């Protein structure tokens, strides 16, 4: 009987968490995720007869060989020398810095403590259901998804300073969908880039929307996290993705000649308000001309990353970047850059997100959607205030499927929605009262209107008919249930009848009978039959 993915992931986490002991989650994750990696590549490529398999597993360096080391006094040293080192030598995309030291007594304990911990860790991944020799990442990527699951939990456990390597998948999905990438407009040569790629999850979401193997490139400052990204790419069947380690602002690795390489799609979740962004950089003499619109403040790096992204986009390129809300309204040097950004036409939209979504910070963030294509003809910025659409999940907030769908659907339709979204013309943004301040509450009033009380109904009884049928002339308009009566035109009279006061009605059935009256109504039964048939056809 096949195990459910959710049960598999939770059992992996429980086992790993139990074995962790007193080690910090940010360190222990490296050992657990390496075990996932070696198990995956061993199952998928160890017995491959392909001419050029994406990953080469040297003889004696597979997970099966690691099992033979269980209980041995030198297990840590043998994993380093007989498993990891041969893998590195056989695969030029892997580096020693990608992997933790399995013979480190400071982290794993000394003597028998280390032997027991590593033996038990190997045993977790020996489970029969963890045989993924025939698993295909494109369809049911159990192990790749397990990797993401564990990274998310490690991010939660790691706390404020260590959660930056993971972007919540819900936010990644929104970014990938609003930039417009799809199977119909991509090919193998289509390029996507993340200048602060972390674990690579954001790039992988973009690739998933493309529906095919596109060219992925990413740079990550942290050595260990860059290694996680390389493993993540292999786990998700993108072994040719090019992930390099280095400081993107001071030393960008992806160049064509002496100029920055440009891409079809650029996505990023850079560190918020990076105080050390300018180390090694002279903005006024930047070799890549990234700061032509002005130099960001020395202690606020948000616009430095944004300007790098703009410079890395092709002339028809598209992008999305997560930044703190402060970039929308802070003054001085940032106000100068923001004005140039708006006037360039590159800023297609702004999506305000709920607070407390990200690991490591509780401050609210926004997605800036960029599009150089047809920028001179752009006449406004589409803004969405999605700050109220979320569910509490432990000590964090989380976007639900309905929240993701509403954001993406509204953005792609570019349709105004009361108290949620509107196209804001440049003239309004440039008006002296706004002066290129992009703070969302200036343009979208998302506050809920106060309930209207009908004193006549309170005193004399009855239900106001405007609450039943709606009132488009009210300020604000009252929707009522008019949309339902259009679908079920005779249901209203089955539920309500006239009151002796004009403009008021009363229930035609007892309160307990409302639900059965609706469910048993002929029009509702016919509607349910049509919907069920459509769903069955789709399924």
C-alpha cells in the first residue's frame, strides 16, 4: 500500500527532529538534506545505463555503500572520503563546500555518540517506501517535495537569523504566475535568473510554470545555501541549472563579456534592507551602470537589488521581486530612484502581501512586478492590496489557495476590484499630493464599511429588501443576494414573503428549514447536477 506523501514527510521530520539533539536546526538541516540528496541520486542514477547521466555515481559512493558503514567507529570519516569526495570528483557542478563535514565532533558528538547519530540518520532514509528509482520529478516529485518540506520546517525552527534561505512556496507560486511565463511562450533557450537564489525554490517555481526544461541560473552569497540550491535543482530534475556562490552586488558572476548577462525572466527575494549591500561597491563608478537612477542609501539595500534586477532583464524581459513595504514610500535617495522607476514604465504592478509570511521577519512585504515589454506605452501601475487574505498557521501567517487564486486572477485580468485592486494612472501618482509615493493605502481603501443598521427593522421587525436583493444606489453599494436570484429565480419566493411594511420581508420558512429548502429546491438540484457533470468531465 502506497504511503501518503504527508505521512512520509511528517515521519521524516519527526525522526530527524528526534535525532537532532541539541544541534541548531540551521546546522542539522545540512546533514539531513544531504541524506535526502544521496538517497535520491543513488536511486535514480546509480544503475543508469545512460550515455551521459545528469549525475555520475562512482562505484562505492552510493547510498547502499553508506548503509555498509553503519555502526563502524570511523563512519564519519568514511562518509567524507568514500562517499562525498568521489561524488565531487565525478561531478564538476558539485563542490566540497556543498556538503557538511560528517566527521565534526563539535556538531555530531564524539566517539559512540557520533556513530549512533549517523547510524540512526542513515536508518531513517532506509525505509522501503523511500525507493524512488522510478520516480519522475516532473509528475510526482516525492523526494524533491520532501526536500522542500524539510527546508520549510528547518526555516521555522531556525528562527530570525537563519530562515532567509527559504521563500514560502505560496509566494513563489504567485511570483511565477504573475510574470506571465507559460508553456506557450517558452522553449529550452528561455532564460530565468535569481540573483539571490537561496535554496532555489523560487527558480523552480518559475520552471514549473514554464512546463519544460528552461535555462536556470542563480547566484547565492552563502556557501552552504548555494550548495543546498545545487542539490535542490538535481532533486527536482534540473541537474544542468547553473548555481554559483558569490556576492551578486559586489561580484556578479553571470556576465557576457564585461556587461551583466540579461534574461527573459528575473525573480528574487533579496535580504530585506541589507545594511551591508555597498561593501566592495562604488555606486557612482559602477562597472555595470546599475545606479544611473541614483545611489541607494548606504544602510538600505533594497533598491540596490532592484536596480540590479532591472539591469539584468532583457529589453522585453519580465521580473518580480519581494521587498519590504518601505520601498514604496521612503524618501530622500529612494524617492529619487522610485520616481525614475515609475517614469520608466518598467513597474507593471505592486502586490501588497499580509504581514508575518516570511521566516526571519514579521514585517509586511510586497511584490513588485516588472515588465520592460511595451513599457513606453504603459499608462499606470496595477495595484493590489492583498494584506487581509491569509490564515493563521502556528506563529506565522499563510496564504490559502483561494488567496493565491484571487491575487493571480485579479492581476492577470487587470480588473478593478472594490477595496482590493485598481489600475492607478501615472497622472495620479505624479500629482503633487502623492509625489510618486506608492504606498498602497493612498490608492486603495481596503477598510471594510461599517454595518448599516436599519432602525425601522430593529423596532418593527422584518428584513430590509435591500439586504435581500441588493441596492446598487447605496453608498457603498449593497450586493445583497441578487447574484443568487439570477441563478435560482424562484428560490427567493420559497424563502421570503412580503411583510406588511413596504420594503421589508419575512422568512417564509422556519430558520431550521432554510438549508433543506435550498437543497431540495428544483433549481438548486438542477444546478448541482450541471456542476457535478462538469467536474466529472474535468476529472
